[in-house]
C-alpha cells in the first residue's frame, strides 16, 4: 500500500527522505519557509506543491486537488519561553505559533497518522503558550493547568509614575518608536557598554549614519514645547552620544543615556508584541519597582493533547525520545517524537526497535574516512568530484558513497584558526587551547565544549549542528569538516545535493533530521498502519 504524505516544516528534507526510503509513501506536498532549504528540497524531491508559508495553506483546496492525506509529518520549531527570558527584547516566540499551525493541519486534514518531531526539550515546562484572548472562550484550554507569569516591561531603573498609561499610548502612536535600523545600531552599542574598546569600534563604524539620525532627534525634540519622558530620554541620548563622538570624554554619561532610551523602546516593543499577538494581559502592575505585565500560560504538550486526543479528532498519542545513534547514524542525537494514530483503528504506536547498541555504534570513521584524501573546495559551485568505485566497501561507506561528491566544501582556514587546528588533538576542543590562542573571544570561559572540536575517528560524533559556526575539525587533517562530511554524519547519501550559500548549506545539514532515524520512524508507523488495514 502507498500512503500519501505531507511534510510541514520540511527543512532540507531529512524526514521526507527517511519516509521516501521505505518505498511505501508518495510525498504529495511540503512546506518550508527558508528559501535555500526550499531549493534543496525541490532539487531532491522534484515536488510541485512546495509551500513557503504553512499559515497560508488551504488544506481543503489541497485535498480537492490531490486527494486525502494519509500521514502528516514535520518538525515545527518550538523555542518556548521561560522566566529567564524576561530581559529579552522580545517576549513571544513566533515559532511557538507554528506548533499551532501544525495542529491546524492535523485538524483539517484528519490523517490516519501524524509524526511530530522536535527536540527532547519539548517535554519541559519551558515550552509554553501565552493565553490569548480567543483562548478565554475555549473550555479545553481554560481547563488546562494555567500558570501565572510576569513579563517585565520596564526595569526599576527607568520606571516612572503613570508609566503604563504613557506606554499604552506610545505603542499605539508608533511615531515614538525608532526605525529598525537605528534601534539595531543603538542596541549594539548598548551591548558593548561594558567593553569600551568594542563600543568605540562600533561607534566609528556607524558614525556618519548616527550623526545624521541623532541630529534629527535633537531637531525634532527642540521643536516640542513640553517633552514627554520618552522624548526627554531620546534628546538626552542624542546630546550625550554626539558629544562623545566629538570629544570622547563622557563615556559613562553616554552609556547611561543609551540605557534609559533603549529600555523605553523595548517597553514599547513588548507592549506592541502583546497586543499584536492578542495575548490576554490580566493586569499591568508594579512589582519591586519594575513595571510588569501579568499573563498566564500553559505547556505546549498539554495543548496538543487537549486538542487532538479528544472529540472530534480522537488520536491516540505516543511520546518517545529516540537517539539517532541507535538506528545507524554515527552521532548521538536525541529527538522527541509524538506519533498520533486514530483511536477508531484501535491501534497503538510502538517505537522502532534499537538496531545498534553500546559497543556496536557506527563511528566517524565509518562515515567519512573514505573521502579523507579528496581535497575539498572553499567556494560554492555547481561542480562535483568524481569518486572511484570501492568494490569492497561495507557498512556506512557502502550505503552513503556515491559516484559523485557534491557539497565537499569547507571554510577557508585563516592563520588564527590554523594555529588552533594544529594545537588540538582528537577529542579536544577550544578549552584545551593555550590561553594565547583564545584572545579573539571576549569570554573564553563561557565558550561551549563543541567549539573547535576535533572529532575522534573511532567514536560517534556529538550532535551535528552548524559545524561551520562551531568550527568542527577533521579527525586527522588540519581543516574544518566539510558540508558533505557533516551530511554523511547525518546519514544523507552523496546523491542528496544541498543548495544555497555555504552558510545555509551548513545550517541545513545541522537542522535536519538524520534520514536513518526518519526511516526507522517511518517503518514503524507504516508497519502499524499496514497491520491495521489487514
């Protein structure tokens, strides 16, 4: 039996590839917002219906055109929020709304099964939705365990009397808000308030543009007879920054003025976010001198269960955390999956059996050693490198190696990076470097252990991320891991070709679901559906 599949939030297509490799599915549509990932997906799957925005998909029209959808798959991003995020510029993760778009697809397509893939962290209480105005009328959502949260709008240091009344007016009259470009420059300066040297470098970079914009602020505020708090702060900031640009003798005053102004701007942005996203604010109040918005939230997982486990959708949900290393990938990579099956079928999901256990894991050597002597390029081209046949190849090499090697592209190595490469042994990382080789990092102690990681040939790798940003190093050669080598660690065959810029290709590989893990999930779901159909 052939099952029709739609892949939402498809990325480059790791999940789709695993399902396709079963030989029992036809992918009829997919959605992916990222332009370069969409190019990659289109090249490898030759799909006609490839949407750029899940929010605009008309599922009724889709079914009228291509028929019913049997399986929905996809990994909606979900960054969540936590109380630790109160200081951030934004308070709402728009990615969380995409989870609701995935749920909408299930509700409207009513598939036999769905697979929702995400990081294992989805189980944590960090991943939550804020209660929206429309939720107040939804009995299922209101019956969920709601927690009360506080979003800091203005910190104590810049709060003032009747601030909420003023800010509510200011956010609706967006003439008070800075242009995005200007905000970004001031925000960078504010970030370097504790690093005088970097502050000056940034100021010099944007000086001409800033002088024009700050002078305009002074002109406009001079024309106003009675300045409100926000205008007063902006005028002071403009005056102090222009003075600092000219005389370089009032750094602390300039930083103080920037701080007051940018906190006000962030407050306006936060209130606008809450309003634009229909978040229900129970009240604004002062707490310990700060202005806070009192809201309520509920866990994402509770929402998914409340909507899909009950009438009229009636899915049995199964939650599992799977590690790609157990299914043939040479890397440790945990993914959290939710599988939904129709209750009427009276079937329950069983996770795929482990194929590789401790002592038998595949390694970095299995994945990439056969192309060690193939010299990578440093620029993206449409060219490929011909590979000789390896008649005696076995395991991963036999499964992944092709006749042509595309995407064998790596970062050009600069002098500082080369010194670090040469200094590190297999299994070592940035923290093993001599302090003299760490000087380009502002806070070397806080650098993650995955930065400048030299891989070990005879062990699995850690979770493959964007290995260009992390500067992963080849086990034996003094160079960065190539895009193709990272793709092999993810279990993409050489026949799968990535499109886009170098950065984008590295990112696509790092974001993907390992096809071998996807294949294991696909086999388990399809086997259950096949048995139910007998």
